[in-house]
């Protein structure tokens, strides 16, 4: 047989891929040994697909050069469509290129006409042929050979779901038109080369935009009101918003804040935050924003978008969902803890994601990690690193550990978790799943750990490497090796002696999912430490370099021991002089990306220390939280018995700090959901089985913080955050003092919703009343909803509606989220669905039935595939027994599930469901039995008094 040309090779590879036996998850046996080979099968399938796509990529980007794109767009907002016209220069420098068809990425576009000129000619003529091939490329055969073409392409398209591509947003009776091309939505707006390392010059002209303002990342051309030219860049860096929003404030020169009219009373806190972050990021990056914006729009335009929560990477155009920007002076501390880091990260992406961008989307972890790392550094500088005595400041250091590191450790324990840096990825679904997945947490978590492994208080090589890259390679792509090289130059100058050390150190962490557990065993004269790979299911062993930080009860020190005394690559013995009653703690302040498992004697000693109200204060709150987080996950992963975990967990009766309670709630919610599902299906079981755990752990919170603070009470903001977190959990668990407090404070003297309820406990109060009073409470809340001007508070009300125990009402609420005339904005629909899925075992079933029937509508109305996948993973986490898990499996594996490009993400979610179901099979009954057999006398309020309080309150309203 003769030699095959490239296209024939591609055809053969495509056939092999298509005809390979599909993965049928219906064949899964619920056994941990089945999870690993299934995961490997997914990885092989994705690698094959991306290898095929890689060959296609080489035949596109390397043959032709695409220089100038001149795009004209005319949106029809009412009709949900747009028309477009593209004029593009294409160069063919080689004989092979001149003999090859010209290809463009297209998706959801209908091509209506293609003409061209060649050489220096000006006469437009029809091409010999043009068609959209099986790989969704517009393929053009000009019919002549030339090294220079100009193509003229006319086409139509659909306005995309909110926040992606060219779309029409809305709020009230107003609309706006936005264009967010990150990461690969340019191909839905115009035929293009839609990959991050392929750069061109762009000129955009917009017709028919009847709005007051148009902001973009480039200046208007001279004598034009609607034509913008950007610098040479990948298309995903270009953005635009045409709108009737107003500049509510300019917190600092060049940084206007746009929002809906009428929100002047909500601009003070965000304005101060924006000013602080802008100043800090200019200094942290050592590259003034004024330098970034050369040849661009002179502003960093921050827009509080009412309806969209999506990531924007376009220079000069920063879109943030309104509840994460606009805040009243007395707003929820929880809102501040979300909004401030979100603003800082979004601004940091102007440098990391805008000035430098990934060479391939597989390297997005570098940019995502740096943006979050830099953003949180700016947040910490403005608020507190945990050492300030100012109780009005958020503890950014604690929040990073609890919201970033520990969240990532939980997600990364599943064998289905994505690898931080896979092989180069080109498939659109893989790219979307990758950049919106665990890397948002794992990238900055690892960077924090690498920072303490490589440096000290005076040397942050993550920071230095980021600065160096901005200085030497602005507007150039970056990959892992580039970033490592930038760090290396400083690390070697500071005394490092191996230029491969950093790469060797980082590779196991970024090239594999999961992480290690450090096993600690006390021996005569010290402790023996070893490592193994951790996960909720079996995985192949990997050796990591683990930073070893520790302190002991002999001289407890949680500050000077933050930087590692060494790195563990296998096993080691650490000398230390410990008496029988002494303790040792590893992973100081939870900065390392690993868990720690102690031998039985050490767990017992640590439990005794934590159960002593005085001695427990010797242990840093972050390490108390890390102990709770580790022990519950180690038990969940079958590394130790739940008896050990629960004995330590019961010491929470003395705890009031946020970090331990965040770890408690995050992990005990997993147990609560499954225990509730278990007893709901079997009336002979104790219906209050989980409530027993709440009664035995909530003592200090109830005694010292209480459930009914006064509005005039001045307290540390972290206490307010803790109360809101614990009260919501306790009320969900049916803890009667919590419920009584919620019912008692819900109404004011005029029988309206009480506006004096402290913001941070409103979610608990509202949800509880919806469950207790039903439609009466719903009606009262909707009246309050109509009066509320702060969108965050409006969303809190909407989420509380999901707590209803009326199945017909809940189903109707979900149906409203996808109605053509839905009263809710796009992101509000997402939040409502998530709240329904998380509210109860019964409502999770309603949510599953709804999405399985209305998948297409959910995708379209919630904001596209990205948002569909977001709610799928939330739903997966709430499949709390075998019945729900089976229904989830039937939907995901059915032939007509309408998941389309989200099928792979749904398969990964199913793997999580399968892993959790295996936990149910092995451990749910033992957990129930331990709680049932180890109950203890607790302080109980009179149930008669509680019942009387509830009945009187409900009767009066």
C-alpha cells in the first residue's frame, strides 16, 4: 500500500475513535476496584480524541497565517440572532499551504456567502467550494493558488446563553449586549482561529446597538462611533459590553464602576475595595496598569452585571455578577467574604490571563492560580492575615485555607477529579470542563504550598516568577516550563543548586489528580513518617515531595514553624523528645496540600487535649480545623475508624472559631444528608439520629454566640460568619432551639418580614420559616423580595423558597426558572436550582426529575453548558441513597439524555455518585450504629416550651 497523506491518516484515526466501544456506565458494579479502570478508560478516550485534534490543529495553524480580522456584527436582540460579515487576510507561505484548503473554527454559525480576492486584486469572486466539515471547521477551497487571500464571509448566528460569546443580557425591562469570548466562544461569533496561542489583529464594528455606552478593551477608531481596533492577541482576550448602566463611582483613576441606576447606597464598600486592590496589584505585579493598556481602552471598566456570573478575561472589561460587587454598609459578612476575593481575582486577571495567557488551555492552571494567588494577597493586605486585633476585618488567611485549600482537598479525593495539567487539550468540551473545574481551587492551593516549600518570609518565588514573566514576556503565551524558568532564575540566585529541582518537585502534583496522606507513628525517641496516595477509592501509588512542618506540646509554636524543616519523598524518622502525654502536630496552619493521619495513641491524646477547654487553645484554630477536616475525610476514605473521628469531632462542643466549624459543617453535611435519607426510607429507625450529633457539639456556639444577636451588637466579623454557618446547619438538622429562635424573629410588629434580622442568619431564618409555615412564609418573603434593592439579599430570599416541603410548589419553582417569561435572571435560576438540590432529600429527587426531563431548557436558560455542568455536579453530591443514585445513573447513561457536549462531565459526576454509593454500602450503617450506641446525656431545653413557642408564634402570624 502506498504512503498515506495527512488527511487520509486523519480519516483513519477518526474512524478508529468513532468506532471504539463506547463506555457504558450501566455496567458499573458498585465496587471501588471498578472505579480506577473506568477512570483510566475515560483518560484514554480523551487522550485519543485530543491526539486526533492535535493533528488537525497542526494542519490548520501551521499552514496558513491569519493576520487581520475585520468583523461587522448586527445583533437582533428581540429575535435572539445576529448577522455578521468577516473580512480576513490569509497568507500561504509554502507550496503545501497554497495547495491546501483554508479552514476556520465555526460553531452555531450559518455561512450564507463566501467570496475572495487574491494577490493584489480587488475584484471579489465566488470560491470554488466552501462547506462545514465533520470537525466543525469552515473549509474553503478558493479554486486558485496564491500566497495571499482576502476572504469575505457573510453569515448569521444565534445570540448565545447569558455570558458566553455574543449574547443579550437583561435586567428588569432593560437589555444589554455583551461579548465574552473566553475561553473558546469566538468561533460562535465569527469564523476565526480560536486557540490561545494563535494571535491576530482585530477590528470590530457594531451596528444597531441602541445603548448609551459601549465599553471594550480598545479605543474607538478616529471619527467612528462603533468601530474598535484591538492589539494583536488571541481572540479570547477581546470583550465588549453595550449597555445603559451608569458610572456609579470611579474608585480610583482609570477604574470606573458601572452598575444599574439607583444603587448609590451600595457603592461605598466596593469602591474602597477596588481602590485598595488596584493599588496593591499594581505594586504586587510591578507592572502598572497604565503599561498594560498601551493601545487599549484607557480604563479598567468594572461592570456589575445583574444577570451573569461568568469569568471574563478580556482586557479592560471586567464583568462581575452584581451580588459579588454591590454591598450595603451593613451587609452580610458572608457576602463580603465572597465578594472581596471575587473582585480582587477578577482584577488580577487583567495581568494573569490578559497580559500573559496560556499556550494551550492545559496550562490554564498557571494563569488561574496566579490570578487567585495575587487576588488573595491583595485581599489579605487590605483586610487581615489573621494577626490583626481589628475585629471589623475579615481573616483572609483563614478564609484561604477553608474556602480554597480544604475545598480543593475534598474535590480532589475523588478518582474522577481532573488532572491539573493534562496533555494539550483542543476539544471544546474538555477545555470547558477543565478551566471551570477543580483547577480554580487546586492551582492557588498548590501555589501557596510551593511558596512555603521554596522560600521563606523574605523570598516568595511564586511572586518573583510572576513579576519576571510580566516584565519579560508581556502579551505572550505561557506554559508550565515558562513559569518554572521564571522562578528558577531567582531561586538559583538565592542559593538553589539544582535547576531541575522545581520542575521535579511540582510535576507529581500537577500531572496527577489526588494528593498524599502523611502517616505519623510515634516511636521511641521520635516519630516515623511515611506517605501514601489518598482518595475515596483506590488509586495507583505516587510519591510526592511533602513539606514537613510540625510543632509539639513541649514548645507549641504555630508561627515560626510555618516554613518546612525538610521535604519528605518517602519515609523518615524525625527525632524529638516526647513524653507519653505529649502531642505533635504536622502541617502547620493547614498550608500543605495533604492530609495527616496519626497513630491511635496520638489521635487519643489530641482528642483529650481538644476536649479540655483550656488546653485546646494551645492549638492554632487553623490546625484545629485541619484536624477536623482530616479526621472526617480519613474516616470517609477508610484510613481510620469513624469511632476515632467522632470522638475528636465531639470536642467541637467547646469550639467557637470559624475554621473548625467550617470543616465540621462541610464534612458532616455529607453524613447528615445520607442519614436523613436512610431514616426517611425506614420509619423504624431514629428519625433524629443526626440531631444527636448536633446536640452534642453545638454547646459553645449556643452559649457564647447564641442564635439571636441584636442588630446593635458589635462583634468580630468572623463570629458573625461562624454563627450564620452553624445556625443554618443546626436548623437544617432540626435542632429545636435554632428553629425556635428563627421562628421568633421572623416577623416584625406589623407582621412583615423583620428587617432587623442580622444579615448572616437570614438564610437560616428564612429557610426555617418556609419549612415551618409554608405558603404563609413564602408570601411574606416575596413581599419583602419586591422591596429589596440589594441583589444579594434578593437571592437569599429566592434560595430560601427551595426549602419548601410542598413538592408541587418546588416543582413549579423550578419550572419558573426555564420559562420564556421567567421572572428570574440567568444566575438567579442557577442559584434556585442549587438551593433545591441541597435543601432536602425529597427536593433533590424533584431536582433530578426536573433536569432529566428539561435538560435542553436548563442549558439554554441557565447560561450554557458550563452552567448545566455546574448544577449537575451539585446534584451528584446530593444523590444521598441508592434510589436517587440509580435514577441519576439511568439519566446520565440513557441514549436520549440531551447532555450532548456535557456527557463527559456528567460521566465524571456519575463516578462521584458511584464512589459515594460505595461508602453508603460499607459505612452508613456503622455510622448510624455508632451514634445510636454512643449517645450521652446532653442539656435539653423543654420540648413543651419549645412547642408552645412555635405554636404561639405561628398562631399570631
